[in-house]
């Protein structure tokens, strides 16, 4: 999460895209935390080390797809 806003809202960023989400279900989340987002709602928190590994894996998968397209 990159920003907490009023009314249980926050701003998250992934891959350069920013999106406003609800943090009503994860009120303990703070700026800098990694959250799982589903249909505009944070539904859980993720350990920072696990989040970094997952993001690296997503990056590898994206590169593999790019290399496979003609």
C-alpha cells in the first residue's frame, strides 16, 4: 500500500499501476504493507519476504510470455 485515505480506502501499486481499494476487511494494514486485493478490496496481508518472492516470480512469468510471442 502506498497511501491510506479517508473512509477505509487506500491506494495500492503493482507494476506501475495505482488503484484505489477498500481496506475495510484489513483495518490493520498500513502504508508499506503488502495486501492481497480481490475486486477492489484488500482481503489479507502478506509477509514482505513472501510478497517479494511472489512479485519476482510474476516478473519472470511475464518475461517468459513476452519471449514466447512471435
